[in-house]
C-alpha cells in the first residue's frame, strides 16, 4: 500500500500534461435518473443522439464515441463541488468521455489503458478550457493527479 501511495506522490510532478487539444462534435443527451446510494449524487443516463452522436477526437486522432450508459458525470465527491473548477458540469463532456472509457473496459471492449484514459481526460478538459479562452494548468494537474490516484486505479481495476 505504501509503495502505491509513494508512486502516486511521484505522479504529482509528472507525467507531462497534454499540451494539445482535441475536438468535440455532436450532441450530449443526459436524462436524470436517480440519486446514488448515499443520496447525494445524481445519476444520469447518457443517450447518444441518433443524428449527431457525441464524439471526441483526441489530438492524436483517436475517435471516442460513447454508447448509451449510466454516468455520474465525474466521480468527484459532492463536498468538493463548491471548489472552483470542480463542479461536475464544469467539464461535463470531458467527464462523459472519461466515464465511457471506464464503461468500455467494463464491457470487455477497452479502448485505452488506465493511464491513457486519464491523459485523454486531461486533454479534453484543456480542450474545454481553451474553447472558453482560459486554461488553468494547476486545475488540470489537480484533476489529472486525482484520477491517477490509487483510488482511481482501483476503480479501473475493478472493471471486468
């Protein structure tokens, strides 16, 4: 356990964050469903638009097109939502793409590795920030490090 934590601490300095951006296209349709077991986090059903499904194309050309799934739109604890940049809807499309990469692994059709899924999330967040005209490197790093934590790794490994 200590070695995993020490390895995670090293991740605070690296690996390098993406410097490029990808592109989002299509529509995102989310239907509220219920609250999670603790009763504090809304769960949604993502329904791909038949005519223009949501697609994220990474800076290195990988196309990610989520299929229908249940999502929490970013597994950020609710007590952190009030902190700047950590509200789930702040980077909704980026979190949806990241959730799909986990879901695809659970379905036995992995599209990427754990490390690459988190890199793609960081790039998608940068893409969103750049489209708004303001990139916060520190916030991208915090989210990236949190996703690469032992908790994030365990969530990935628990997917069958």
